[in-house]
C-alpha cells in the first residue's frame, strides 16, 4: 500500500470525480495506482466526493490526516499532525478529472496566510495561496505599509477560506494586523467560522466591545475572553492575538502585552474554517455561535492592513518586529 506521504514534490494526483458522485477508481496519475472507494469513504485510500457547495467535506486518509478541496479559490490541502501540504487545482480540459499538483518547493514557514492588500491585491503572499474568496464593498486606501483596504459600509466584508489548521484542537496560532477605526462600536474584526456564511462553530478571534474596547476570544468548551484597550479613532494601531496550550490566550497592542488568560486546551471545530474580516455575516442572526463569542451587533468601519496568520504563538520579539516595521 502506497500512502500519501510517499508522494514527492512535483508529483501529480489525478482523481476521477463527477458532480456529487465519486468514481469507483480514483487514480494517482504519476504512480498509476488505483484504490477502491466505497460510499465516498476512504479505506486505506484517497477519495473525493464533489458537492455543489464551494468546499468539499474533509476526507480522512487512513487516520493519517485530512484532505480538503476548495473549488472557489482553486486549492486543495492535506493536513497531518506533522505536515501541511498545499495543492493547486486545474481542470486540465477534462470535465471528469481534476489535477492536484504538489508545489515545486514546500513552504515550511509558520506563516499560514499574509494579506498585504498592496496594489489592490486580494491574494495571499505567504506562498500558501489562501486567497480571498469573497470581497464585498471594500475599497483600496493608503495603508500603514503601502496599501490597505477600507470597510465603510454595513455590507463590507473580506473572506478567506481554507484554514484547516485553525480547525485543529490545541493548534497554536497568532493573528496580527494593523487597524485604523473610523468609529468605535461593538463589531467583529476577525471572525472565524466553520461555515462560509459565518455560522456553525464560530468565534470573533478579535473584535470590539460596546465601549470600543478590543477583545480576543477563544474556546475551551466554554468562552475564553481577554480584553485589550480602547483604540484611538483614525490612528493606525497594531493588534495581535496569540494562543498556545502552555501560555493561553494573549492580546497585544502596538507590541505590548495587555492581557492574557491561564493556559487551556483550545477546542476547535475539527473542520475547514473561514476567516471573515469586519463582518460576522449571518452569525448574529442565530447559529451555533455562543452569544458571548461574537459581536451581537455592528460591523467594523475603518481600515485594515497587513493581515498575518501564523500556526504558532508569536514571541515578544516576533510581535515587536511586526508592530515596529
């Protein structure tokens, strides 16, 4: 039996798929290997089931890891406890097949996604191709570093899909960005959800309380919340939240640690996650989100620049470097 980890950089995987139906013989094209698929489940094999939705369900590969495809941003990912692989999707002029190409080099960095917003780009500069999949009513603006995006309407949002790592329990992470609020009100800043509409398992990883105070949130089968500071209006401020099981949840403002929790175990969604900036979408209208974990009203009005998401808890030196470019 050849397992996924036997693939090498540059290999291709050709998987036969029909809309809503998995074929009987998915093929690993460069190895000419065939595996049986039974009712869309994997038995020591790689299988694919296409749905009409924008994302496929997570597919387990013999308990080695999970395999997810996102048709709307043309990527696929494989995640195991020790390895993260990113794929790029092409149709290859064959309606029954998709090609999954391993990159020529693997990105070993802890930087999972980096949206600089420079030159009007909504693409990921980390190399992982976690590009924006939906951008509504935002406009370019002068940023803290080069260019930024402006959220000026109640309908404004910026959505990124494919965050499998953030769906893994106890996964360390950091989210860092520059913000320049135009008004202070209760609002999400970085909304994390298991569904693309903002619902399902969901939290505002960063946001604002009613009094305009910044807040970081995480989940341990109950809310974990740490408060930051009230930010000045129309001034660029660097905000970072980090989590690790040994340190807990932290919030930094302009490179200074403001508050932190005790150590705890992050209870994640165990699904692919979406990040939506400035807007929690339908989450406020009723979902599996705990009420204390999301803003109950409002959207963020202001500018955001240099969004960075990491799969580690950044050190003080790391955060200092980001907050003092």
